[in-house]
C-alpha cells in the first residue's frame, strides 16, 4: 500500500503548471503557448464478499481539455480560444442552467 501512495504522489507531481501550460513554441515569428484544463481523480475500496476473503479495488482517471493558446507577436500578447472545446463545454452548462432556472421559477410561482 505504501508503494501505491508513492506512485500516486509521483503522478500528481507533474500535474502543476507544466500540465496546464504547454511548452512555448516558435511558429512563423510568433511564440505560441498552449493552455489546457486538466483534472485527475482517484478512488479505492476494500470490501470482502464474505468473512475471511481479501478484496480490494481502485481506479484513477484524468482529462485534458485544450482551451486555447497564448500568442505573442512582438510586444503584443493575445489569447486565442479553442472555440470547439469552449462550445462543447458551454452548451451542456447552458442547458442545465436553463432547466434549473425553469424549476426555480416554477417553484417561486407556487
């Protein structure tokens, strides 16, 4: 079990700023730095089926959404969003917010 904790700790060490901001790259005189939204999750369990039987389980997962890039040309720095990813994230959020607002309004009318 101690080795598992060390392995998870080593995995999470790399999830700081370097995981969110990519390495700057020079493209046609402009410096481009990609930006992503990164998340990780871990879980574990130990529940024997019957007395005396050892049982355990666990899992891990992660995701990365490329949200855009910082582009520097000369002295000008701009953020160029990834419209496809932002729309893919925003549409479900707007749908949920609309349904929540409808339920709140219905509840307030009563």
